C-alpha cells in the first residue's frame, strides 16, 4: 500500500510531500493567519494557523471562552 500525504485543511491526499506542500502554498496559505493564544485554565500558550481566532482555538482543542489575549502574528 503506497504512502499518502493528507491535507489538514481539505479532504485531498497526495502521493508525495512536495505535492502536498505545493497544494498548501497555492490553496490554503493565502487564507490562513497565525495566532498566538493564551489558555486560561492551564496558562498555556499555543500557536495555530487558522482563518479566525475561533478556529485557531478549536485547532488547539480549546474552547473560545477559555482563550484570551489572542494575537495575530504578522510575518
């Protein structure tokens, strides 16, 4: 069985990692922002790429009501 590389943002798979990276750069990267988020219950800080702060919290497995000091990192 050949190895497949799965896109984290859409239901596509690719036969090699280069094609996956090219897909990400062309299709997803223009819409994603990087967020730095502090999580109240554990005082952890996380980084997540997402289209919104709510989605960034969800990607980290956190509830938006428990996230605070959400910063968009420009770069």
